C-alpha cells in the first residue's frame, strides 16, 4: 500500500474520531476488557481480512480504529504496534499507540509512544501535524513536571510553539515557570 493512501486513511480516521481525541485530552475513558470485539461484526470482518493478509496496513489501521471505538485498548495497542513494525517511519501509528496507552491509563508507555511520535514526524510533515505535536509535547511536559522540571519546561515551550491557543499548555507553562 502506498504511504499517501495510508495518510489519507489516517486523516479520515482522525477527522472521524477528532471529537474522541479532544475528549481524550480532557477526560480519562474507562478501561475496558476485550469483550465487545467477539460480537462486533466490523472487528470480526477486519480480523478476517488481516488474517488473510497480515501485511495489509490499511485493514490493520481500520481494525485498530475499530478496537479504539470499542474501547478495547489492549487490542488497539497491539494492532498499532503491528502497523509500526510494518511502517516504522509512519508517525501517526505512534500517536495512535500513545492515545490508546493513555486511554488504558498506562502513562509510562503513553509517554514513550508520544516521544516516538515526535521523533518520527518528518520535517515536511510538521505543518500538518502541529496540533498532534503540541499535544504530544504537552503530555510529556505534564508527565515530567515533577521528575525533570527543566525538561518539562522545554517540552511545554514546544507545545505552545505548535499551538499557542492550548489553554492547558499555557497554564502548565505558567506553573512551571513561576
């Protein structure tokens, strides 16, 4: 599959789930065990497609998104990891992993995945990823504020650079720099 087709798919998934992503930044959804996927026809159909072609990254991305929609964070994470293994330079898979880890309340792995996302965004992709970069830097700054305040200050400055309208980032920056 071509990278542009995956980018288009991911953009569609992000746009469709943008309300959920915004919600994820302000609330913590409940962790769910994987009970709904066995009766979810969308997930079952996508699992069959992936079984038939385990390297079909488009079907894998749809499956990961379906797991997220079902709040099945463990399977969402595992599926995003499969995509990252197949496409290690595709930054959105790391952002999606971070989102799923965060939703599963696994802050340490969420932080690592956001760091990997930041490191993987190519210079020519920065402009289209500003909001996600801003949130990734904010999350890392928030996570580091007690253990490494200087690093947290660096990360929050980057967050505000990418999105100066993020009120939570501005508040954290004031708290870190006071």
